[in-house]
C-alpha cells in the first residue's frame, strides 16, 4: 500500500501509458473507437450491440489490447449519437436526448456545423475531465464508495427527479403529470419487492417492463421525423457558416464556456458512479443545472443556445469515467453494457476489487488512459467530419427521411427483439408527437421513467434495512434539503413576485379539444390506480403515490386552464420562463397538419403490416421506395438506389453482424422454404 | 451355436439394435435421412441471455462442439432472445418456432417450475418441449462476511444474520425464508438488490452480512478471492449434499427432517439438477430428436469443451434429456397442498 502515494501513482500512471502506447494495442483501441462511432450513429443500438459484436473476439487477445478496444467502443458510441440528434432531432442513443433541444434548433438556423463542433470540443474536454477525476480518485475511492449506502443513493436519485421542476419550464404542473406518467410507465412489469406483475396484461413482453429504447425513440425521434414530414422541406435552407468557420466557432464556444464544462463534467462523473443512473438521465440533469445557473438561460435555452449543447455533451462523456469506478473497485456494473464489460474483464483474468487499486493499479491506469485516448480519437474524428455532416441538413426531406424511419424501426426492435417493441414505438410516437404539438414538456417523462423504479427500489431497501432511521443520516438530510430547494424554488419565485393570488386563474370558462390530453393522462392514471388497489402493499404504494399525484396535478392544471380565459380579451397572464421543449415551427392549418401526420404514421403502420406479411427486411426497400415515389415523385433510379442501399445496410449490420431473431412473417408460414433464402421472412 | 465371435462384436451389435429400437425404425435408412436433413442446413441456438454474457459464452462455445458431433454437421447460428427470466425464449420456442429440429432453445431452470406456479398465464409449458439435456447443476450455499456476528453454522440458529437478496421470487430469497420457518434460522432478508454485484457491495459496506449464493458463484474470481483471504466464509449448504470444494461444510440433511418440509423444500431444489436446460419443441421427428440428444451427450462430454469451460471456471455438470424430462415430470407431480405453500412463499404477504 505504501507505494500508492504521490510519485508512486504518477510513476504507475506513466508506466501504464507507455504499455498502452505500443502499436499493436493502439490499433485495437482505434478499431474499437471506429466501431463505437458507427454504432452510435444508428438510433436504438449502441454499447450493448457493440459488446455483442466485439467480446467474442477478445477471448484470444492480449488483455490490454482487448480492454482498450472494448473501452474505446464503449466510450465513443456516446459521441457519434450526437450527429443524428443535432441534424435530425433523432437521438442516436439515450445519452443525446437533451442535445436535441438546442442542437436541432441550431441546425434549423443553419448552424449545424457549429453545434456539432461545440459538442465535440466539449465531449473531448468532458471525457478528459472524467478520466482525470477517475485517475486522481481511484487510489482512494474505495472508502468513499463504501461510505455511500443505499439511503444516500436514494437521496441522490430523489435529487435527480427534483430536477423535474426545472425541466418543466413554464408549465410545472404539466411537467409533474409527464414525470408521473413516466414513473407509472417505468413501473410496468414484475415488481422486485413483491413479485407482483404490475399492469402486464398477461403479456410476456411486459414482464421485464417496457424496454427503454423503443419508448425513447417514440417520444423523441418520431415526433421530429413526423414534423419533418409535415413541414415537407429540408431542415434548413442555407448553412449560416462555411464549413471551416462553423467548426472554428464551435471550438470558441466551448472554450468560452469552460466553467460550465468543468461543472457539468464533474456532475456527470459523479452521477456516472451511481449504479442505475444511466446517461439517459444524466444529460437531462446537467441540462437542468445549466438552465438554472447560466445567465439568461431561462430565456434562451431550447431556442438554439449553444450552452444547451455543451452542457449535456461534456457531462455524458465524463460520466463514462465515473461509471468505471464502481465497476473496477467493486465489480458493480452501472447497467447491462457494463455487466458485459465486467464479464469480459473477468475472462481476461482481471478481478475487480481492491487488487485493481493496489497490485493491478497499472492495469487500472491503462484503462483510464484507454478512456482518455478513445475520447481524443473519437472526438477528433467526429470534429473533423462535423462540417461535412452539417451539409446533410440541407438535403431534401424525401431523400433522408424514409431511410431514417426504417432505421428507427429496426432500432426500436432491438429493445427486446419482439413485436411489442414495434407497437411501443408507434404508441409512444403518437404520445410524444401529441405532447410536442400541444406544448407538454417531454423531458420530465424520461426522468420519471428511469428514476421512478430506482427510487422505489432504493426506498424499499432503505426502510427494510434501517426502518425510518435512514432519514437521519447526515448525508441523506443534506441531499434531501438540496432536492427540496431545487424542487420548490421555481414555485417560490412565482409566489414572491405575485403573491399566492398570482397562482389563481381569473378568467372566463372555455373548453378546447386539446384539453383531451388531460383526459388521456388522467384516465390512464385512474385506470392504473384502480388496477393497483388489488395488489400487495409494497407493490401498490409507489403506483398509488405516482398515479395520485398525476391525477391531482393534472386536475389542477386542467381547471386552471379551463378558467384561464384563454382566447378572451383579458386572459390570465401566462407564467414566465421558457417552454421546456421543442416547438413545432410550421404555421400550417390544423387540418393539413393532421392529414400529413396521419400519412406519416400510416407509413409506420405500412411497415408493421409489411413486417407481418413479408418480413421486416423485405419491407424496408418497399417502404422507402413507396415513400419517395408517393410523397415526392423522386426519380425511380434514385429511389431504387436508396431503397436497396438502406436494405443492404440493415441486412449486413443487423442480420449478418449482430444476428437478430426476426419476427416470423405470414409468407414464411405459407412457404417455409423461403425462410432459408430471404432473411427475416 | 456361436453367432458372435467375440464380446466386442456382441456389444456393438446390441448397441446398434438398441439404437435402432430407440428410433422405432430400421436404423440405416433413418440415419441417412437425418444426416441428409441436417447437411447444409442452419441450426439456430436460441439463447435466453444477452450476447456477451457468461451464458452466451457457454452457449457459443457449446454450439461449436455441437456442430461437429451432430449428424450432417449443420451450420450453427446463435441468436439471443433475453427477457422475462428466459420466458421470452421459452415461449417463442414452444409457440412460434418451426418444429423440424432446426431450432434449439438454451433456457433457464426457472422455466421448468415457474409455469407450474403461475398457471397458464406464464405463456409456456415445459411439458410441451422435448429436452436434450442440461449443462449445469446448481446448488446454493449460505455465505457470510467474517466481520459479522455469525461465525459458525450453529450461530445461524442463535444470532440474526442480515442477508441481501435480489427479487422476491428469486431462490436467493425464497430458500433462506423457508429455512427461517422450517428449521429456525434467524435470517433478516433485505431483498431488492439489482444483482450479485450490488449485494456484494452492500456486504462490503456492512449494509448486509451475507447472502445465499450459488456454489458456482463462489468460484467467480472476485468471490473466490474473498474466500481465500478469509473475508468471506461458507456456513451451510442449502441442499442435501455438500458438493466440492466446500464438502466439509454441513448441509440441510441434518436439519431438515419432517417429510412435509422436505417435500416443500425439494420443490425449489428439484429443478437445480437441470440448471441450464436445453430443448426443442414437441413435434420434432423422433429420429432427429434421437440424433440431437446423442449430439448433446457427446458434445457435453467432449474433452475440448470441458477444458475450455474449466479455463473460465465454469463447472459443467451435464445431465441427459431423460433426466430433464424426469425433473419436469416430478415437478408436475407435486401435490396440491404443497403447491399452495409454494405459491405462498413466492408471492408477497400484506404487512402486519
């Protein structure tokens, strides 16, 4: 132990770097980064798929090269997912949803190159900060992690969900409804505490709960694609900057906001170290942090403020470093992908635990260096390409939209490789699009979805183990106090400015068809509430609380709205602040919007039907061809080329490389001999 | 009359005759038919665990050996369909996959008894599958950190031991909970941890003192290290034998005595014989099934496969298809009275 201080550590870190920097190891690190970048580009697949592809090769490799490759892949696939997020509003992975908010707006202004370059510069710095924090903290991290018990983890997740009040913008009650809706959705499935199956409708698909990817793609990707189809034009008319100038501007942006990067990266690294807090919420939590602390952010965020891109991007990359702490020091993986990294490590003969921080410290530093170098390689490559990628945003929508639709469809299917994923995508696509159109904030839904069950689980363990005493632990009291402040301060500001009277509506009564959204949410919550009452206490307490809160918040909001006097000469003043979500920016008549949206979702239904009848892969070119011809009379040659290209791509990646059990089609039932010939029939 | 010149020839003829009888048809014709069928075909291994996991590693390794032992040497493709504790893959295999012997399921042991507990809504019935065998036997043992109050097996009955556990219906909660009722152990069980990693972390920070681990889990490097260093100790086998390498540790045979308790407890341990069951849907022709079973038996005994698994500390303890079928049969013969008690143990009670 004595050599683990001062120079000893530096020396070890230096040795580790030298041993990594041999050509045969760096090549594999590079290769891992390239695979990670390519997978990150595709919505719905990411680190998990990458491990499935690469791990089998590592069994016979040199351990350092093997782990460098795996870490390179793992840390770089959260970088390239930014590209579809910024350019099309389709998050390539769970970690880039928050980036969509300001990134897509910048693209629409013609500043896609600037946004991407700012994202990559801050990704790089964030990744390096994450690796640095980890490198410094590692030798002494075990006592720190051991002092954090389940009650502290519980308090930290509560802090995360308190961000809902910030992420709801000027519609706090709607945000509350969305968050509770997310919590309820997240609670579908087998309850760990009791074995009770909650709202599974006797479907095997729902037993493990809804897979997160189809939900995310539905709530965030489909609405953007749908609005692209409704707008019927390219994302942007002209690029604001020349390629080089845009890139340079992005770099300057990142360095001008160095303090923001420092803060967000530190938060990201700490959040990454908490098992279960995935990057799907890390990006929103730091986005909320930036929104609260940055000057003028409450007016400009969501309208294409570059800080809204910088904050989540650096934090997500920093969190990859944090995630390695529990993995290396205790063998606790942060999620499914981490679990596979862990088993690959053990196959290579590395035993997570105290040895990684003493006897094997050099190996551990090799991993830290791998992470740092992967960030440099990955970010540099993306950065170089960012100006070129930005040009895609000027293409006609019919050239890119159908292919992206096909990829989201296949990506959603990776959720649990079952028909249910496709329905989930479509249902949440409709919910997400309606929410976006009618100005319901969507970020709280994701926060609730990920954190709700985590809070329920940690709360159960804490009370089971410590009774009510867990509340008196000093760390818990501190974090809970901070959560209360984060949660209540927006409300406090309103009350201080306007008095309690400011909260009351004073207008005449009116009803609009858009109020039906309330009926939908409240109705679902009421049904779930009633269903839950037949369950065991521990299985129903969480749902009862969430559904009850939803109904109360929804009802208050609805009543306020009904009496707000909207449309009259003297409407009640709207609350101040920003709308915490993207806005639909077309001014088409409602009838046209509805017709074109129906067309858009119609294509998805065509996709579903095609998959059922002739198989998923044969449907891909049919749908793309159909879309391009029917929507815009694109030339046959071009349409066929794109359709076949997309099919070939999907076939190679998903059928040949990944190996996916496709849903069986009717055609295959009728003519079984086709099964061996045409994939996915 | 001396029909056979020597014993070896007699043995060979007898074996052929028995093989032929087992296929209920003249052997030579059928053998060709099976070989012809599989030649050039692709056989799918539907694995109920995610790609890259330990189970997947075992399945892919096994697939390689299976290919060389199977008649016709078909190509083998591994597809992963994780979810619902293996139930996704099990139901897919029973209801949707072709029944011609080209799809083989790598399932999990809870698939053998959970449908019996839940009834038809589970969406799967293990009696609707034909089993090729199982690659692993499972056994549980109680382990505790050395800094806990409980130092010996006898202490389990006098001092409380706080246990970590995962899900409510998981064996790592149900087995110790039953022992509290049956033999008077004093476990306080905290369930809800995500997986073994979280439980061990809770053990290290003193949140819990121990847990019911699988014996195979004790050979995983980080846990083995804790045992070697004396930071963790094995106190009691939760079965009626004391398997190696902890054969000095007492087991339940000296504690669990009444027939009713034994029957109830055995319901949970019965499926452990077939810890990693492998099957095909009913309807696969008998000759192909026989060939698949033979290939399973040979692959599971293949020295190359065994040494590859040993190198990864994965203990292969194979049983054949008939043994798995017997496990299913025994489970489904459980008395209604016992089933009532089983359901009570696997579902939560209202708090007092």
